[in-house]
C-alpha cells in the first residue's frame, strides 16, 4: 500500500533505510509528482477557459477538481461517503474505475486519474494536451448537464449524424445510452473547441454544423 513519505531527519537515518523501503520511497515520490504535475496542467486548462466559461462554471458550482492516483470509483465513493451520500453501486464503480476523468454532479467535482494508462508514456506536450482535454471534457459535461434542455437530449442520435466523424465514431464505440449522447457531444466538442482556441482559433469552425454550433453556444456560452 502506498503511503506518504516522511523526510528523513538526518543523513544517518537516510543511510539506514533498508533497500526494500528505498524502492517504495521512490515509487511514492514519483506517484505524488505525477498527481501534482497533472494538477498543474488542469490549473492551466482552467485559466485557458477564459472569464466567460469560468463564470458559467462558477454559476453552477462546478469549479472544483481533484486529481488523484486512485481509481475513480474508489475516489468518488470516498468523497460521496464523506459528504454523507451513499457510495457508488458496483456497476457505477466499475465504470468510474475505467474512466480517465468523471464529473460527479452530486459533489460538483471533476475527478481525474493522473495514473490512467492512457497517460502512460506520453511526452510533455502530449501529456499537457491529454490532461487538458480530460479537464475540458468534464467541464463540458458539467455545463451540458445543467444547461441542455429535454429537446436537446432527445435529439442526441440525430445530432450524432452531423457531428465531426472522429467524435461521432468515438461516441458510437463508447456504448452510451440514447439520453447520454447529447452530453457526450457537448463534452467532446467543448474540449475540441478549447484546444483549438488554445492554438489561436476562434469563432465557428468551418467543419462544425450550425445546429451543433448553436447547441454549443447555448450550453457553453
Ligand atoms: Zn464524457
């Protein structure tokens, strides 16, 4: 089991740490810095949202995130229990455990698993882009959950037919239920539009259908 390291108080103590414990100490330090590093990336992603998006997220209480090296099922259940809510069901736990990030509406918090295998082996620019993508995606979910209307939700399958091909394929292969499709579209498009904005793009992209652009303006500002 991993635990936090207490700094040795003298060289003498450092020298007497058994080899087996030294190995554990290295693992813990790496794990902590991975979480801290991902947290810094999320902070930059939050800054890059700009004042309007941040204000929208603030208005729905969605400003908190928690980067962890735990599976997200366990992390979410621990937070839910400490907030006096029931833990996740077994099937929710399995789904959360597989996730790289989740938006937990009950707690209004975004959780990100900094040690998810999808982050393994990425170089620095790719990691920056991948972690920011997860954060923007989950903030997109938060906005979608609060700002889409029933009509938008029931049009999910139809909206998917006019979505950019990569996003549509992604969502189709994800096995989402009908009423989750619009939320997934908003979350995916929000992350994509934020990445585009970070790279200097602005306004409606040529490749985005009007109906989807209008949905994004309505839900994410
Ligand atoms: Zn999603």
